[in-house]
């Protein structure tokens, strides 16, 4: 009798474990989270959003207004930086981007979804703790940016389509004698606006010779306003796609491949729309090479 009961409990345990695995496997992430929508203007809401983020433990690393009616806060905290330090090129995920966007008399407050970013950048963990803190600070009405969402396995190997770049197809923009020299060269180039660039923020990764730097792009086919005017046509705005970033890691300066970086924020973008900005990835790379001092 005891053996039979043990067998029953074993079967039940395996059954429940199987259900848990299925549920976990079915979780789908989207690149952005809509926190709230309310009447008003960006100037009406900005101070409140900024204060709420800080009250919930986030540090504001920088701010960026890429075009009228849009304002982006780049935030980080010790937990995010620690997670970034734990994986190869995890520094790309050391920040979250919070956007306020005016649309049809309303202000959309949205942010990059930590679960999406953690997985698409192949970082340790699942980003859920950061997601809870952002939800506490700003709200979490719905995910958006990918109609059907994506599972973890897909995000860990995300690319737009066959023959398109993955996360680990980063572009090496420049190489220097060491980390200090690389960081100094980047900051010098940004201070003089090379490639139509300017610095938005800097986040140093703890325990590593690695720094994430946000870069605003203002000229050419890769300019932020130019790219977004074509790609960001939906009801819910992807403003938190911006700004682009470069990663100083050791003696090298990297960027995410332009086609990957755009596609991971716009996974449902049609090929027809992508072709309208076909010159943007190369133009972005040229600007970021200049911003890297190359």
C-alpha cells in the first residue's frame, strides 16, 4: 500500500511539474510595456514620471528629446548593472528606456519590457524583478510591439528573418590600446559631435572594463527622427526604441548590428517598410563609427 501511494505521489508530482513547464514555455514577451495613457502634454507628466522612478529605486542616467512631443528617460539600478555584468556583452541591457509620447491629445507613458530585453540580449535571469519595480513606479497596462509575442527560446535566438543578424553579430566600431583609451576616445568624439552624434548617458558596468553609452543621432538616413517617422506608425508608439547605444568593452567599441537593433524593437515591421529605411543601418553604423573616434 505504501509503495502504491508513493507511486501515486510521484505521478502527481511529475504531472504538476509538466504543467509548470508548459506554462513557463507559453509565456510570451513583447518589446514594450504601455504604463498609462492620459490627457495632457509631456511637460505636464514628465516631473511626476521622473519622481516616481526615483522613488522606486531607479537612477536616471540621462534624458533625450528626439523630436517634438517625445521625451525619453534612461534608467538603471544596481540590480540591472549586476545582471549586465554576468553575461558576455550584457552591458547592452544595463538600462531601461522610459518614454513619454504625445499622440492624439494623449500622453503615452511606456518602457522597454525587461523580460524581452533580458532574453533578446541573452542575459542571466528573466528580468521579472525589474519589471515589477517599473510596474510599481509607472503602471503596466499592456505589452505591445509584437502582435503575438515571442517565447523565451525565440528571443534567445532572435533575428528578423533568415540571413539577418543575431544579437552576437555585433559590429566592432574601433579598437584601442586598452579600455581607458577606448572610453576616452569615444567621449572625445561625442563631445565634438562626430557623425552627427551626441552623448545621452553613460553607465559603467561593475567589476568589468565595460561601459554603455547612449548616442543621439541627428543627421543622414540613420537620424533618429528620420527612422522613427517611417517605422513608428502604429497607435502605440515605440519611442523607447531610442536612443541607440555603443558598448565599450575592454579595448574595443561595439554596436549592435543596425538591422538587429531596429528589428528587435519592431519585430512585426513589414519587409516593405523595412525597405523604406534600407539605408538606415549602414548610415547608423557610419555615424557610430565616427562617434567611436574611428
